């Protein structure tokens, strides 16, 4: 089968013929119909995440935002049949640890990221295996377009879990989203659906326009102002600061701007993982966080049991992940799209839909 294969940091992914996966007892094999191309692919390709134990090795197949159809079912799998349409979270869990048993499979003790380690080859391929399928695979509702839900396993779901479950959001709250890539735009759209007043911040006007289309009440080009936190605060009553800030990018500047945009009692949601520039460390105004009783929360993917919430909101037209998809490409163009993320100009979510 054809797949996009990693051969070294910053070396273009190669489209190659590889052996198709064979099914193990706890697995399903999925024929890929769509797979989002993500900044996380770019991070891994740049060799960014060695400090969190994610270092892709020669021969790894990338791709962690899939939707597709089950074509083979392992002997011990109970919940899936051939022909089921499924998606999969990027952080595959074991289903048995303390966190999995408490509904937090996204932070499983034995988490294996899809398409970042060879033990879980990814979905930039005609087929991919899903380990512990009964715990990890999620049946899609009928009549959804695989392209529209390709980002559900990563960016859209991460933004949803963060805003709906990690922070305490009240209708009318000011939510500032710093960095309007795929996850940032998803956060804008979801915060709007949850009843917040939303401010979108980026340095590319096209992304600000897209944020407005998705429900941002205010937008700010960070290059147009000297002091981003002050400019964000100005949108709020008496410049008191926002209730919730989201760093959807993961560079020191957006993280610090986001924390400094908060008002007293505000909550910061960290979704973006850092680059090799930060190496996982960002300095923060700790004393202000203490005296203002601000919260700093991390959010990582989404537990499998929360997908139903997204599907119910999609069904009633309250959210539409498909609105964030801006481009579809064949497998052959995946290497180029990953490489082009160097300049941060990709708008919305590009999805590969021809394998
Ligand atoms: Zn992703
Ligand atoms: Zn677990």
C-alpha cells in the first residue's frame, strides 16, 4: 500500500509502497478516507519533541487525524464490524489504567500517540491499525463526510475538551484565543457555540477573517499593536481582562500574552505544545498569577467518551468541524503541505482525502 514515510528530521516525507498492516487480536484495520495534516506533524518532522519522548524514527508512517472504514476486525474486538465508519483520538489509551477507568483516557498512563511512534503507525496510508480498538475507536454518526470529521481526533477535539471540560466557561465570558491555526480556529468556533464573547488574535489577516466567519466577536492583528495583552483587555468592560485565555500555538510569546491578557480570577488554557525554541519551558508572571488567583490549565486531546457531545452538537447544527477544513489534497502532496508549515501561513485545516 502507499504511505507517507519519515526518513529523517526535515527530510521531505517520502511517498512509498509499504507492507499493509496485519490485524492483531485487539485491533481493527481501517481503510483511510481522510486524514488531517497538522502542526503536530510539522513539530515531529522538525524533531521538536525529543524532551517529551516523541522522536520519530526512520520508516515511521505519519498521520494522526483520520476518518475511515473498518475493513478487518481482530478476534477479541467486540464493538466494531467491517463497514463501520470510525475516527480515532491521536493519543491512544490502554483502557485499563486508573485514568482510563475514570474517563480520562486522553492522559492514559500507557498513552501511545498515533503516527508518532512506530508501534502505532499513522494514517497517511491506505490502511492503518488501531490498537485496543474497543477503547480507542469511535463510531461516526451516519451521513457525515469523512473530510469534515478528519480533525476530530486532534485539533477540533482538543479545543472542545479544553473549553468544555478543562475550564469553567460561563455564557458571556470573554475568551481570547491566541494563535489562529487549526486548533485556534476550532477554539473560536467552539467558544462561540458555548455562549462566550470571543476575541481572536493572530498576525495573519486571512486567519483573522476566518475567525470572524467562525464566530469571533473581535479580532486583533498582534503586529498592529505594541502591547498585545493591553489591546486584548481593551475589548473587555473597564479593560478588566478576559475570563479565559487560550494559547493555541505554544510559543513563549503567545503563552505569555495569553496569561497577561487575563483578568483577576481568569483561567488560562494551554493547548499548544512548544517548539525547540522553548524546549518545553516558558517563563511566566508567577506573582501575578498568585495575587490574581489565575488558573493555568493544560489540555491534551480528548477522552474517547466525550465524542458523543460533539456529535450531538453537530447533529443540531451548533458546531461544524467541516467549516475549519480549507483544503483537500492527495497523499502525494502531504510532504509539501507539512513542509509549508514552516511559514505559519496555512489557513484552517488541510485534509488529505485521496490515498
Ligand atoms: Zn493533529
Ligand atoms: Zn490507560
